[in-house]
């Protein structure tokens, strides 16, 4: 073989290597950004390999390991830790909140699709979008930022938060956990309620009673029944009571997503009528009712449905926060983030609906005065 032939062959081989290298660099792959607990801190990014060095920065976090490839998941992973103490930030905030974020689907123009919401799946993310807990902090409930923390590596939907002693408890659909620092989390066992369908236990919430005691309220469904009802029980030091009592009054026949507040000498109950997909509210002098319910009337025609009402009653104003979404013909649900309306405690006219400002598409959760 002549020297010229060898040189040509070498150039061909070299050219092929360069082409393959360029193709690899231009190939898109998934990067997952996780904290020290293995929970996703932002949505997965689908990027070209050539852009790897430019996408690893995450605001509020410090990278603690290089990017490595997880063969069984067919994705790259980068690990981070919070730059600031999350507990100090929570204590300093005027408002704190909890929500969740599906991290396998991107945010597009302020909207996030969730193709699995109607299946009510709560697994490792393969069918639920890997729903990760998010803590919100802010000086106003109208503008909340996501707390940089080490989150629990479990799927969470419809969370509620309460502080007892030095522990913060977070309860969510079919789950309960606690933390003292927002970096380390303890899962707490939660037994099913006899006579009720555990798979239909939705959106539990903490309640602070006028009697100084704490409670859990939840929409539940009796076995063999197709309608949800609102039940309440005690909560103390991480233990959910076993004596569930039904909330009474002229509640809709199929009621979900309860939120219960005590203010101005009476209890305020907010729920969703699952049949009409509208919000209702009522008042009572007693914790368990009877409640005199009426529809919460404001213009929500911009979106197909609203759910998850959460009231903040302060300085004579009721601020009602809720989730907004549309359902497509193929079953995919597009969420548009938490919105709010306001009215005077003694009034009956609600303000126009406005969106809460946040860096993520906030979902069904809770915002409270800290």
C-alpha cells in the first residue's frame, strides 16, 4: 500500500471520527438535576451534549458532583445542595406555602401539561410526572419564590403544612412527613380508615381549631360509594386520630378539596363541588357544622376548571387561592398556576381573578401566614 493510499485512508477514518463526534455532540439527551436527597430541584432538561457546560448552573444551589450517566434511566444526573440555610429563610418569610411540581414535563409559556392527573397515580414518577414537593416563601402571598432546599425524594400532590413545636408537618394525598430543617425528612405511617376506600383519600389539610387543637380534614369516599364527603379528625405530634367525624350542612353531594379556617368568631369552609367543578363556601359556629354553603361566584371562564381552594383570612379580607386548568380531548390536562380572588369578610363581591407570581407553575397546595 502506497504512502498516498495510507494517508487517504487515515483522512477518511479521521473524518468519520469527527463526523461521529459532531453527531454525538448534537444529539439531545436528558439531564436530571437532583439535590442531596435525590429529589429533582428543577424540571428535567432535554439538551444537546454540546451545551452541557452551559446548563449546569441552578440558581440558589451549588453543584456537589459532576454529571454522570445513569444507564438504567438513560439519562445524565447532576447533584446539588442549597447555598443558604433553608430553615432561616422559612422563619424570616411573612408567608410560607407548599405546592408540588411535575418535573418530567417542561413549563411552556406559563403553562405545564400533566397527562397523568386524571389517572390519580402516585408512584415513582413513571405515571405521575415525578411530582416533587416545593416550599414557597414570600413577603406577599401574591409573589412567592421556591425555597432552595433538599426535598424528599417521594411523589407529592395536594400538600398542606403545619408547625407543631420545632417540627414542620406536611400532609398530602396519601402521605405524611415531618422536618425540622427542610433538608432532612421523616416519613410517618398513615393507616387507612376502616369502611373507606383508601385510593379515594384526596387532599388532606391541617386545621387549627378555635379550641387550640389541631385537626386533619379530608375528602373521603365510603366503599361502594361514588361520591366524596368531608371528614375531620384530630392531629397531635404526628399522629392522625382514628375517630373521623363527618362535616355536616348543605354540602354538595360530591365534595372534595376542603379548606377550613377559623376567623371573626366563626368557621369558614371552602370546597370544590366535583360535579359542577365550581367552588363553594359556608360558615358555621361549630367545627363540624352544620355549614350553610353557597357558590363562590366570580368569573373563571378563562379556564375550564378550578380546584383546591385555600383561604387566607387576614385584616378583614378573604383571599381565596385556587388551582386552574383545562382538560384536552385526549385527556391531557394543562395547568396555569395558582390564581386568587379577594373580598371583604362581610361583603359578597369577589375581585377579578389574578395569577400568583412564581418561577414555577404552582399547583394545588396551601399558602399561610407564617
